[in-house]
């Protein structure tokens, strides 16, 4: 038995899962890169080098990711492992601004993207499950809302505008 509460064990399992996913992704990318770099070698050498490199990088990535996650889940006051959990999150809208982006097309039309950009102040509260110490974190975030994309047709050139108009004689 590990001596962790169910909440602490769930947090530890979540950190393990995230670390494993990152390790697998980075390891596979490494395998592909090493295999590609060694294209002048025999296929056996390429596969062996790629596999060994991928495993080594995956193990290293897992350890670093797990250590980082474990450190952030440790209480700074009582030093309890896997005890920090987010207990509250409050988002307060600071401002909302209409935004527009125009992208001209080759056919003369224009793609117009519009949205409302909201700026938030975010307050997150973290609590230690052992000593009940409370820590807060505040930061700003932006979010797009009500995104719309429209295409403005190309301006139509009329026949009367394209012909030169005669100037009246001043004689």
C-alpha cells in the first residue's frame, strides 16, 4: 500500500498518464528522425539505432515529465506528495473587443473573419489535501467568441466606368 489517499492516488495516476503520453510521442518522433537521418546505413542498423534512441529518449522524457508534475503536486508548506489540487477557478471578463481580419483573394473577393475577443482575469485556487494550505494563482487570458467567416464578392466593374468619358469642349 502506498499510503496515499484516493484523491492523491488519482492525481499521481493522472501525472503518470500524462508523462507516458508525452514519452511515447517524443520517443516516436525521435525514432522517425533517427531512422531518416541514418538513411545511408543498412536497414538493420537504422532500425536498431532508431529503436534504442527512441527508448532512451522516451525514458528520459517520462522521468522529466513525471518529476515536473510531481514537484508541482507537492505542498510547499507540509511537503506532502501529490496533495495539491485545484479547488476553484474564477474567470472575470475584463474587456470585450470586436476584431476583424481581411484576406484578399486572387479572384478579387475578400475573406472577412470577425470575432469578439474577450480578455479574462483568471484566479485559480489550489488546496493541499493534507494541511489544507491554500495557494492562489492569477493570470490573464484571451478567448475568441462568436467567430464568423464571410466572403465579400469582388467589386463589379460597370461598362460605363470602363469607357473614358468625353470632356466638354471649353471653346
